[in-house]
C-alpha cells in the first residue's frame, strides 16, 4: 500500500493539478475537523472535496466533448490513388 499510494497521488496530481489541490485541501480540512470534533470544519472540508470532484468531472466532460467534436483527420492519401510498385525480385532462377 505504501508504494502504490504515492504513485496514485503523483499520477492524479499530474493529470489534474488544480482539482487535485482542491480535493487534498478539502480532505485535510475534513480530517482535522473530524478528529478535532469541529463540525463546521468537517462540513467545510466535505464541501471543498465536493467542489474539487465537480471541477474534475466538468473538465473531463469538456475534454470528451472536444474529442467527440473534432474527429481525427486522415493524414495520408488513400492507397488506391497510385499504382502498386513493381516487384524487386525476379522470378528467374539464379545462375
């Protein structure tokens, strides 16, 4: 678990740094509020976690809409536009 958790945090933080920062900030607030028995800090932390999750979800939805809107272009011309190349090897037996 100790080796997997830092890798997960690094990969998530590299992909979405802003929403990950918001999420971590809210998680820290929620933990401090939950341990300390301060319900206002706990509820604020949970609200911040929800905000970070919504920011990430919205960014993912926007990226999927852009991908669906712009289909990939074909960079090469169709292969049937040119005749095939001649064979390099001859069918004659070697002497």
